C-alpha cells in the first residue's frame, strides 16, 4: 500500500508521485484509485489500488542504484533479432519486466537499429522506453531532465558490438502474438456471450485511416479524468455478464500500451490484440475472423464511446440473439435536411422516423462476416456495420436507449 507523496514507478509509464487516493465510479462499479502524477511530461493517471501488485508498481530506486545503472549501460549486451515480430515481442517482455537494465537494453538495441534506418512501428516503443528509464533516473538522482538525458545518451553511444540473429521462417511469429495480442492494425474488440457465444469486436483506431488520432496521438489512449478512454469502454465490456472474450484490433505502435492498459485495469477478458486492415470494414472483418470456434454472435463496439454500460451491452446481445441483428439507437432531436449538390435544401426529413445509431452493433456471426466480406471485395465505404448488413437485404432491429450517448 502506497501513501500520498510516495515516489513510485509504473512499469509502462515510468516514475512519478502518488498525488492523491480517490474513489472513482467506472461502468457502475466504484473502486479506489491512486492518482499517479509524472513530473516528466505531466501525465496524470488513475491506477486501481487493488491492481498495483499485479501491474508491478514499485518504489523508485535509490541514487546509488541509479549511478550503478548508468555506469553499466556501455557494457550491456544486446541481442537483436532481424525478425520484426520476434524482436518486438522480446522487447515488449523486457519492458513489462519492470527491470531498468532490461529497459536500457531495449533502448540500446533500438538506437542501434535507428542509426541504420527508420524504425517504423518501433519508434513509439523507443520513445516509451526512454520515458520509463529517464523519468526514474531523474527522481532517483534528484537532478534535471536534460542532465540525466545527456549522461544516458553518452553511455548509450559507448556501444559494444550488437549481435543480430536471423530467422528463416515467419510462420511461428504469427503464433507468438496469439497469446495476448496477435497481429494487424485497427482497434477493435470481440467478446464471447454465454448461452449464445459472441466475441465483441471493438474498433479504436485506423488501419490506412486516422480514425481517432490528432497530432499523431491516439486519443483513445489518453486519460479522460485520469482514466484512458479505452480503459473506460473496456471496463464496461469486462463487466457485461453476456461477454466472455474480447479481441482488440489495433495499430502495431499501440500494442504495447493496450497490453499494459488491460493489465492495469484488470481487463482479463481481452485475449487478443490484432493488427487492423486497410479500411474500417477490413479491420472489423479481420477481427471477426479471429473469433473462437462456435461463436453465434459477433458484436462491434466503437472505441470512442466510453459511456457504454454493461446493461446496454447485455440488452443488445439478448435482442440480437432473438432477431439476428441489433443495435442501440437514440431518437434524433435536431432538424435534419437533405441538400442538393449546389448546397440548397432539397427537403426537410421527418425526424420522427430518424434514429442515431450507436454501439455495440451485434449480429449473427456468419451474417456479419458475409456482409463485411462483400463490402471489402466491392470496395464499398461503409460507415457502420449495420449498413454492411443492410446491403445484403437483412433487417436490423434498433433498441431505443433514450437520449444517452454511449
């Protein structure tokens, strides 16, 4: 148990101070949280107090330990695989260990590769690893950030020869990620529904398109009142009684944060994080194909809707089990007008017949896969999964949810 004012380390965010201990209600459940504040970068994050041991939160090292680490950096041995998937997985495990020597090895290896060419999907990992290492050393040394950064960079440049290992086959690397986060690039989630098994597919970012990014930052991973948007949505899915399994489709550069986010907030139903495709429909289809055998229903949850509730998810699953395709909807209150090409009003639509459709959108498994496959093969730009199903001539039933936006 930590107290307010304690200097602590989060294995995937770095070092900071316990600023407060508060109670927070998320998806209908009240928990105690440490308010974790990072002096470097100013990040404010709420961490469930009950999960700190599982996450690996610990006290900041002492100054002698920090000095010993900096002195040891030049002699740290780094073995780097030339296979991207294998290298990424090994570096991820090093960072999640919470061992600063392992984090330093990650930085050293990636810096070596960066001098030879662009890092692409590993650039964010290098940035995160630097932040983790430097933030703790700054607090341990009680020194300025620039001074600590200069010393670490100088030590990193004193690099002995790095061994590069090669692999002849890629087939095993796909399986390496299937334990926790297999591979492609949009954010989506599947979950199994007891009685009528369904994975819930959650979309949280784009493959070829920048769905929820601004200035290169994935807004779903940013805190909303101290808790990441994605964590709030995942918590509702975790608590839904009709949900057994979650599959997330995400960009490669976000694998690391999503994996740690699930550990931090106790999202035990998340079994996979995969890379998304070239379009929204393609990403959801790839995630649908990762669903377990015997899934009768698939549900798609928008990652940018953190106000979704476990009750709404369960109600939608029950409706979909009866009719094959269902989604929550809100009556439209605004006046909606259809316009001509020249911008003039063609007609005013009767809003009594209009609904704003939300998520989760839940369908029979075979129906959703067929609808998405048809949309992808036809190059049809769909805006939601209901429209893909409607193109096949199938009816989608809407569940009224009042005025609440999920």
